[in-house]
């Protein structure tokens, strides 16, 4: 009989059409597990990597949601839509795309590399005055959304078949690719909307190794794709502790470890460092390391 951990991370390749919540619902039925969540929503028209957290691993979701994302995208120049994607209503058109060149488009993309300010889409989950922006948008109201700082690590133009362009982007969490397509269209003075979107990576996780949606009903395939919590947290610094320290951490007690046993704080996290704490090769807890002291924040061992 095929077996896998009760608590694990499961990379899934979401197809176009279903919502991220639909994928979670399907996983719950197929795996017979109620406690499942995901680490970052994909729009229904988008496909690609969706990280599912199963069982107690749902408590780890926050440690994956902030990872960088990589996408393959296609935009249609010369048309603006209210949702900024192909599912929206066309708000305006321009034939100006006929005058564009690959060099001019590449020059426009250059303006978006690095740290930028991005206004989220009206159809987004951003809250304004306690209300989700998409609620107002569906009622025909426009809300004032403040620009948000995001980072475009890389932005590569991969194909030009006017009025369509394709590009690959690696970006910080919270970046809206629909908004990026919109802004590229505005710089080119023709407007644009997103026509396809595929998430190919989340941090070090690649869609190439993700489970197809149909594979959720195959225990052997699930077992092959399932990632134990400790391995899933490979992007975090880690520390291995012995039985005595493990027992104290399980009681919620802070412990002082010898010099060199704990990773030092980084300039990005001067107040302390989030650490995966292991015991006997399994995840014991998520802790915070500061000045040689390890404090448990989330304990997973029974």
C-alpha cells in the first residue's frame, strides 16, 4: 500500500478554468483530508504552480506565500479591459500597435525592471475601507487603490506577434501580472490586457515537478509529489536540536544554544531570524533565533 506523510506540501499544476479554491476542494475529496489550503491564489484563467498545504502543514502557508514567483505571460496590445485580462469587458481599443516595433516594446519593458510602484487592479482582493476592491468593481464602482512597492527581478520579452507579445517575469510576492500588462500598454500608449498567464515557479519550486490535477486520485503519484514539512522549508535556515532541547521547545520554552549552533540574524531581519527547528530528521517547530536564544513560535511535534 502506498503511504506518505499525514502533513505535507503538495505542488499541483492548476489548469485554466477552475479557481484555486476549486483545486483545494478537489484535493480534499480526492485525498480524504479536510484540512488543506494553498499558499497563493491563481486567477481562474491562469494555470500553473499552486502549492497545497495538507494537514498540519497548513500552518506553514505563511512561509511560502512571500516567496518570489515566476510567470510566462501573453498580452494583447491595443485593447483595455475592466479586469485587465481576457475575461473582462473591452473598455477601449487602439490601432496604434500596428506602428510598434520589437525594439520599442523592449524599451518599454526596461522601465519595469527593478523596484517599481504598482497600482493593483480594480478587480483584486485589496481592501479599501474594509471592502474588497472587486466587490466595488462588480457593482460598477471605482475605488482609489494606493500604489504598492513591488520588485521585478527579471522581465524578458520572449515573442512578438503583434498585437500579441509574450514575456517571462520573475517578481516579488504581491505583484499583479495583469497590472504589469496594463502598465506596459500605457507606456506604449496603446493599452493592453493579459490573455494567458502561467505560473512556472514559486521560490525554488518548479511547475515541472508538480502533480497534474488528475493525479490527485492516484495515491502513488501523490506519494511521489508529496514533500515532508522539513524538506519543504529548505529555503529557511535550520537548526537540529537534541532530545532535551526538543522537549523544552515542545513546552513552549525558550532555550539558549551554544555559539555556532544558531544562524545569526540577517540585515533584513535584525530583530531575529525565522528558523526551521528539526529533531530526529523531522520538523519540530518554527522558531525565532536572536542573540543565541531560540524561541518556539509554532510547534508541530505531538
